C-alpha cells in the first residue's frame, strides 16, 4: 500500500504531461488512464514528431513538461528522429523533463536504441496503465528531488 500511496502522491506533484503519438485512439486511452490515476495537470498532445519538435523549440523553460511520452513509429518523423533533433539542438536533456519511449514495438533493437539516448528514462509498451503511470510519476519526482 505504501508504494501505491507514493505513486498517487507523485501524480499530484506532476504538473504537465506531453503525449506524442500519431494514433488518436492511443492518445484518447492514455488521457483516460491519466485521469483515472488522479492526474489533474496539463496534458499537451502532438500527432507528429515535427509538431512536437517545433513546440519544444518555442516553449519557455518554466513551461517544460514533467513527463514526455514519445511514440517510435510515426509518419514523416519517427520518435527516434525527433529525439535526435532535440538532442542536437540542446532541447534534451533539460532540467525539467523525463522522457519515456512509448511504443507498441517489443523489438530488442527498438528498446536498445531508446536506451541509447542518455535522457530516455524508460521504455514502455502501449497501452499505458494506471500503475505504470504512477510509477513514472514517482520516479520523476524522486529524480528531480535529488
């Protein structure tokens, strides 16, 4: 029960989540999971890596999100390509955001490639669930409290 309470309290401490996924159904389900987990903060959704990259280029430092979920397989610009561009431009790592690769792929090469980015904290298979989201929140809060 202590671990569940820690996750719930961490959810309350997270203020902004970004979902980057071209699948509307996945975004819809993820938003439902966040709500069910007790998340009451801001959710920003992007349907392409290019759209998200442009947003990260312009967002003020004090509005950077806490958690960023990035799908791998998106048209035009994959999640990997977006993260490579963010890294090149110095957008990641940053002092605020925890990046989580979020994909339906269970290919070892995708998982290894995701973990090759020093700022990717985790690799999560779709679909997100309440316990997993709460754990990501707790890990993020613990990391940024240090």
